[in-house]
């Protein structure tokens, strides 16, 4: 009760204060004051869940400055819940958080968010005349000009604020939540309906939109088509434009041309006009000239008539003129011709005279030349005239030489007559000298005596020229010179008469060939003599030749004998060579067969030796396959698998050992001496011979422990041990023992190989190193194995010795030099 | 697979590796007995009468394959014997196969199929 009174008192006090303070604006201020008191009352009657600070802060989120002022006027004077309060203006929603109470009246901002903020932060929200019923806490309303308020209790409790029951005494009422929520639901329903309607509208609109979109698409397509058409048209337009431009250019060009042509035309027209003027001028001239010409024409006519008359007169005159002219011309010509003839004749005569002179001079020269030639010629020449003789002969009707000859024999006077009729024309100096006469005159007298009176034929041949048809004759004649010396003459008779068949001028050249003939005779004699000599000599040579031939035949026969012997020797030589080659071949074959025999042993052994390891691997694979078949038991089988693989490995190692021993057996450096490990060589040889050894005998090895080295040919040393050990194995039939021991003795290595085989007899011991000595059956070894071993040991500067006892065994002792450091 | 009446094979070879791997390979198919020498093999044959087939190597110390089979024929002339060897077949052995002294001569390395065929042939007889 005390509190109630206290509160009421405060209310009245506040009212009075407000009245006294703010009087100017009564109407307004009264409502504002009431609002302010209401607000203060609200603050008084609300309890916050959180404890308040010292001061209660009230936020004023409104434009109502009068209310703010009225509130501010009591700030500091009154207390709310025994605490001071502050009022501040709020401009933004975010400032709300600083206050405990917020008075809100705004038209623009969102009430919902403000309410939310207030609710979340436990701020008392006082709204003024809000239509909203749900999102309010305390809402001041006007009921019939009276200020009242509605309190939304649930919201306040939700906001963490409690309402004191005195609050409602101030004239408010509780918000009817049910109705409010009903209203709110109806609102929501309406809104939902509205939303549905609007959705339907939206759908319709969407369908419309879709339709419109389709239409738009279509329109767009059409637009694109149009665009493309437009482009095409544009292009066409451009083309046309360019065409137009071209045409324009062309037109301009043509215009220019036209202009030019116009100019030309103008020029031409000007010219034409000029010409026209000229023409007119000329026309006038012509007219004048025409009149003149007419006058002249008449004159001409007259003169023409006159001319015709004159013409006829002239013509008559012409004829007489022509005749006279012709006469004169002929006369002149004749005169000229005569004169010319005269002159030419004179000239000709002169020329002829000159020519004649020249010719006579020439003739003179020629005759002189001829005479000099004739006289100086080295050959005797004479010229004779036989014309009279010819006439005489013809008178006598002698037609050939035979008849002449007969007649000459029958009538000796005939010849004398002929001689007398002969005329000598000339003779040259040589002729005179030939016949040893003094002058040409003498010949005439003497010539006839120059014949051998006995030889009628000789005489006749002087005249046989007359019976020949030819103009020349060569013959040999015999004459005598003045000293009665016989001359043999080679004569040449030439007819040089001016007229044919007159024989008026015969040229006879004579060459003295008596000496030549004599020399000929002598030569012939000499020749004959020489021939005789030659014959004698040839007969002598023939005899000698026969002797030589016989000797030659003897030599040939001996030569043949020698050749025979030679060929026989050759045959024997080739035979020897062949036999030598055969021996060599046989030797090679034997070595080869020995090698083959040992190789046969080797290869059989090697094949078997490698087969076993292969078997290990193959059966190992089968065993592994069996293990892997059962997958469940794989782990249990693991141990087995490991043992299987180990055994397979054994196979691999054995095979590799064989191959290695083979490789060392056939080393590449066969030509060089290398450092050899004798123990390894022995082991290799044992491996190679393993298959032979294993079922027959035991091997015991006792090797020198100190280190040493031997220099030698590896392959050959292998061959040594293989041969020796093989022999030992072959001497054993069963349960044998071979002991191999090495020991150093001073600077030599002693190797002993001892077996307990069948042994070697004393006689054979001497022969074992002989080539081709063997106790085996033919085909099982040639017997050169130990001879080769002996050679190899020699090569290595070593020694080999065999000792044996039949049925007990054989021991081989090898010594080889050790390399000294 | 081993049925109620399993086939018993005696394999004789001086290499123990061969014996082991052979038995591992065929143990699921046949019952395998092994021996390292002819003498041991003969004692097994005397003690176990139900051996169906004897396979032996050729080259063994003391007694080779042929001698071993001769001795077997003295004891049981109907027991089939075969030789499994690394050596090539000779005329002598070919003759022995023809006469029936040997059922077969198989060359090493072993072929599983050959062994199986051999067994089939001997059992059918």
C-alpha cells in the first residue's frame, strides 16, 4: 500500500511538474506530457531479469522532439525504481543496444527487426499507435481521444521482463493474444491467398512470358533473317555503289572526253568557218576567173584554128625534112665508116708490121737458140732429107721393109742409089766428134763408107724408118767411124717434115753405147764367173749342211731321251709329294681321331653331367607346381618349397661348375704361357671325367698347402691331366681308388697320380710314350695320348715317369718347375 | 589321386636330390618309395610285396641299373622295371626293351607326362 501511494504520488507530482513547466503548447504538450508520464510509469513498473546498472537509460527513437523535451525536462529530477534515468535520441537501430528502454515511433523503418532486437536484448520497447499487435511490448494507443496502452504480456516475459501489476492501473489493458493471433492468422491466410493468387498470376504471366519469349525468339529469328537479308542488300548496295562509283568515274572520264571532243569540235567548227570564209573568197575568185577563162576560151578557139592550119603545113615540111636528114645521116655515116676503116687498116697494118717484126725477131732468136742447142747438144744429131729416097721407093713400088730387103739383096745398085739420094741437111758438133770427122762437109762423102759392107741388114735399117707408120723410131745401129772403129749407136729417128709423108726432114739422134756394151759384156762374163764360183760354194755348203743335219738329228734324239727321263723324275717327285701329303694327312687324322676319341668321351661325359642338374631343375619345377596347386595349404608347404628351390640351386651350381671347367679347358690364350693353378686344373679334369669316375672309383686328393705358381699353357696342362687320369680310370674295372697328391720339392712341384688298376707290363712300360702304341682295341684310341703328354711336359721343362706292377696298379710322377720370385 | 588301391612305385637313384624331388612331384598321384642303391632297393622289394613298378637310374656305384634289374627278375620276374637315365639309348638297351626285360627307357631330364604314360601302360597290363 505504501508503494502504491508512493507511486501515485509520484504520478501526480510528475503531472504537476509537467503542467507548470510546459504551458506554452498546451494542447500538444498535454498529450505529450501524458505520454511522457505514461512512459515513465512503464519504466517504473517493469522489472528486468538482468540487474540494472546505476542509471536506467532510455532511448528515444522518434522525431517527436516535444515529447523528447518533456522527458528531458524531468531528467535528473525524478527517479525510476530509485534510480536516475537518462534519455538520449536514437538515430539508428544499432544504437538501441545501449538502452534499457526504447520509445519507438517511426514511419519508415521496420518494426519487426526493432522488435526482434529489443526482444533479444531484453529492451523494453514502447511503441506509439502501432497497428501491429503481436510484435509489440507496450503500445500506446488513442481510444476516443483518450490515451491508453496495450501490454503484450507474453512478449515481455519472453524478453526477460516482468510486469508489476500496478502497471495496468495507469489505464492500459492487456493485449488479447488470442484475438491478435487470430487476426494475425487471418492476415496470414489472406496473405497466403494473395500469394497463391499472385503465384497463379505469376504462372500465367510466366506462360505468357514463355509465349512472348517464343514470339520474341521467332521475331529474333526473323530479325536475324532480315539482318542477313539486310547484309546481303547492303552488300548488293555496296556493290551497286561501287558500280555507281565506277560508272561515275566512267561518266566523268566520258565527260572529259566529251569536253575534249567539244573543244575539238569547236576548233573544227572554227576551222570550218574559216574554211567557209576562204571558200567564199575562192568562189568569188573563181567567178572572176571564170569570166576571164571564158574570154580566154574564145581566144584559144581562134588560135586553135590557126594552129591547125600551121600544123598541116609543118607536117608537109616535116616529111621533106626527114628525107633530107636521112640522106645526110647516111652520107655522114658512110663517111665516118670509111674513115674509121681507113684508120683501123692503118693501125692494123702498123700492128701487123710490128707483130711481124717481133715475130721475125723471135724467129731469129729461136733459130739462133735452136742452132746453138743443135750444135752444143751432147748427143749427136743429124738432119737428113729422105724425100727423094721416098719418091724413088714409091716409083719402084716397094711397099714394105721385106720387099726393100729382098730388093737390096738382089740388086746391090739399088742400095747405092738410095744412099746417093740421101741428103744431109745438118749435123752438130757432137756428131762430128762421134764419127771423128773434121767438118760437116766431110760427112757427106764419108757417111756412106761408114757402113759395114758385109752387114746388109745393118745397111737396110737405115731406111726402114720409111716403112713405119709412126713418126718416131728407136733403134740400135752399128757404124764405123773414120778410124774404122766399130760404134754401136742408140738412135732416135724423128720425122719433123712440114708436110706429112714427105720425109723431107728427119732428125736422128745418136748415142754412143759401144763402151756401155763392152762393159755389159764384161759384166756378163764376170757374172758367169761368179755364178760358177757360187755354184761351187753352194755345193760345198750343201755337203756341210747335210753333215750338220745329221748331227742335229742325233742331238734331237738325245734331247728326247733327256726329256723322258725328266718327266719320269717329275712323276716320281709328285708321287713322293703325294705320299708325303698322305702321311701328313694320316698323322693329322690320327691326332684328330685321338682328339675325337677324347672328345667323344668328353662330350658324352659333359652331356650326362649337365643332364643331371637339368633333371634336378625339371623335377623341382614339377614339385613346385604340385605345391602351388593347393592354395590353402601353401603356408604349410612353405618349408617344402624352400627345400625344393635349394635343390634346384644345387643343380644350377653343378651345371655352372661343368661349364666353367670346360671354359678353363679351352682357354683363348693358347699361344701364351700364363700363371696356372695346378690344383684347379686337376679339379677341372676330375669334373670333366666325373661321369666315368663316379661309379667306378674313389678319388683321394692330397694337395700341397704352401702357395706356389706354375707357368704354362692352360689348355695343354688340362690335356695332360685328363689323359693321365682317364688312363687310370680305364685301367680300373670296379671299386677303384685313385690318389692324387702334390708336394713342393726344392724348386719343383711333384705331382703323383696313383691307381689300383690292372697295371702295365714291363715290356709295355718302355713303349708307353711311343706314338701309336696302345693296348686298346682299334677304334678306341690311336695311342698318341701319352706321346702328346710327354711333349707337353717337355715344353714346360718338366719330367714324367711311370712305374707299375701288374694287377696292383700304376703310379705316374710328374715334376714341373715352380716360378721363383 | 590316391584311391583305395594306390599305385606303388620304387624309385632308385644315387642322387638324393632326384629322389626327393621325384617323390614331391608324384606323391599325390602314386605312393613313392625311394632307395639310394641297388642293394637298398632289393631289400625294399623283398619287404614290401605290393610294389607295382620300379624305376632306376643307370650309373650307380657298386651296382648299375642293368645289374639291379637282373637281380629283381631273379626275385620277381613279373615286376615291371624301367630305366630313367641321362645317357643316350644304346642298341643293347633297345633290345632289352623289345624283349620285355625293360618296360621303357626314359631319358633325363624327367618329363611328368612320360612317367604318367609309363604308369598307365604298366598298370593296364
